[in-house]
């Protein structure tokens, strides 16, 4: 069973970070891809579009029909050495719903490491301790240690709250500190 980790801390983004992605500083978003429950027969849909400020807006509808129940967007990239970083910082504005931030150290791995966070409806910086990210596969917790890798190759945002719902998550930056 997945659970919400410790409360998030709202903290300003600091400049000495390892930048994973800054949506409003580039128009090259081709590495971002939508992946919804339709891969398993579900009916959820989502898209990512640019706000007038240049931020990414990930939005859509999660359907429970046909054993569905999630929508996600992910970004794969060349491996980044994260051995000197302890936390992820994500500047975003949600809709009051819970979302998952997921990472993979290797894009070939089946398991993802996740952290569930609640959005406030306002702009916030979500602070995620990497060592608190739990291993999962297909929605089930795995009996292996929490995230401890020295590299990452994928980040993902996923909504799957076991209910049919519209959603909207606006994102500005993802960085590690």
C-alpha cells in the first residue's frame, strides 16, 4: 500500500542546484512524454501545454474505467551524477490534489522510486529528500531499500488517487540540491 510520506517543506529554490529542467527557459520540451493508463486498457487522458509565462501545465482526466486510474508525464535524459545531492526541489502550482514524483536511476529499471506530495493550490516549492523515496513497481511497494543511487536518468509526475478526477499541475523548475 502506498502512503504519503512526511509533510513537505516549502523552501526557495537555491541557485547552487543541479538543474534537471527549467520549463520557462527553453522551448525544447521534446524529451517530455505522456504515458497514461491506456497502456493497460484504461481511458485516462492528459496533455502538457505551455502557459503564457512559459511554465508546463500537465492536465487531464483520470478515469477508473477498464481498470484505469493514472496519468503521467516523464522526462528521460542522459545519466546525471547526483552523488553530491540529497533533495529534489520542484517549483509548482497544483490543484490541491496528491501527486507522485518518481525517479529512476536507469531507464531500463522496472521499479521507480516515488514520493507522494500534496499540492496547496498556490505556487510552492516541494522539497523531497531523495532517501525517503520508496521503491514501487506497478503501484506496489517493493521490499528493497529506499532510493540511494548516485545517478538518475528519468523523472516523472503521476496522478493516481484511486478516483476519477480532473487534474492540473503547473511546473516551473526541477532541481537537486
